[in-house]
């Protein structure tokens, strides 16, 4: 299946210096993909030539005169910078020229501009941010929401589960299971919002619309107890930042311990294969690329500090979502949510 992605080349801490080589590597690996690279001509021309993208027929350059900075407000991004690389990239999705947009820019601005230009799907009240966190099983746990919605109603959490189910299936998790983040597994635990959300999820499970496995706790995210963990954006964002900090702390502690003495350095050499595998499994760059779900188009948010390797992973997430037809799969489940007697099979990933 051909895939066309619009790339905001100017976003993020490293901008084009990280994004252009990531795009070049992505195209080497995926011959059926096309990229619409959006940015400032004077900044991109030398890098495009360096990585031979200026001569690649699968690459089209789209000019944009402005850049949304990391500290720009939503109002600035939405109202003042109408020719930003971020906005132009999203417009390409809106206009049907691209199937997904990938940006490492300001999260708040990206969500606001995407919601304004693409609009939300019918019956979706609030879009959510979803991404994978590393787990013991090595496949990653999909978690949402990660910061778009601080206060959520039970219906919003149900909608997050529906959107997460479609996205996880597109990413290679057929028949994904859903867990509701809570302070305990017992049904009686949690506040009124969580209890009512659990009731809605159990009803959806009984009708075959998703696979709800009950309440899960924070440690279940990293155990991989369920494929998907649903929560409000406040809790999700804290969990995300905690996991990133923990991974960095463990890597730093291991490095420090194995460089203390000549003996510890020798032990490090012996243990190097194991250490490399551990570092790879907890490397947050492998899980880069958060999806803005619930919109009438695909938008993938890369971490602002992403290097070339990490941004390439975000491009891969976008390609998976396009191939899995995530937006249509979400719509498909939503279409039967109002049909009490209907049963819909949880979507499987596209071949």
C-alpha cells in the first residue's frame, strides 16, 4: 500500500538537522512511501542536497515561511502564524494530499491546530494523545490519554478505549485488551468517574466492541498486563514523564556502577551483551511517536527532543496507522455504539 506523509521538518529541538536524515533513512527502508517535506527553503536546501532528497522522486518540498516555537502559545500558532510548517503539514492532510502528518513541534499548538483544521470524528467529544510505553513483554503498552484532557467524564474514557483499540490493532496487536488505570484491581476501588467508566467498558465488552480486562494498576503498564491502558490526561502525562525519567536514571546508574573501578570495568565488558539488550528494551526513542486520536485525519506527535533515530520511529508509527486505516476503524466501532443489539469484531491489523 502506498503511503504519503506530510512532515513538519522545522519542528522540535533539533529541527531539520535530525528530521532530514530520519526521512532519508525512512525512505531507504520503505520504497512504497512518499514524503511531503514542509519547511523554510533556505534552511532545508543544503540538508536536502546532502542526503540526496532533492533528487528523490518520492519527495516533494512544500514551502512554509514560519515556524511554531516551543514556547509559542496556542493563540500564536493558531491565529498569527498561518504560514507555519506545522499548519501547512496538517493542511496537506485536510486537503487529501497526505494521509498523515508527523511533527515534533509544540504539543499544545499541534493539538489545537489539528483540531481546528481537521475537526473531530462524529461522536468523539475529545481527542486523545496515545503512545506506547515499554513493558516486560517487549511489545509496548499503548496508553492514552497522555495530556490532552486533564478532566475526563466516563464517556470520554470509553471513547479513549475505542480509539486505542483501533490504533493498537493497526500497530500489530490483533484483538487488543483494554485496562482501566485505577488505584486497585477491585471493582469497588476508584472514584465515581472510574467506577462508571468501568461499567461502560464492561457493557462494550459484553457486546463484542472491545476486550475489557478490568482495572489495572500503575505497575501493570510496565508488566504488559493489557495491551492498552486508559486514563485521564493528567495521570497519563505523569506516568509518561515518570517512565522516561526512570529509564534515564537506570541507564545512568548502570553506567556509573560499571565505571567505578578497574574490576567493575572488566565486569562491564563481560556483561556488555546483556546491558545492550536492556538498554535497547528501555530506550524511549524506540517508542517515539504519539498519535492524536479522534480527529478526521492522522497526526503523529514526535517528542520535541527526538534525534534522527527517534523521529524515524515516529514516521513508522504514522505509516502503521495509515496502513491500518485507523481513522476508519475508529469510525467503524463508533457506528455501532448506538446499536444495542449489534456486535462488531475488534479490527485486526491490515495485511
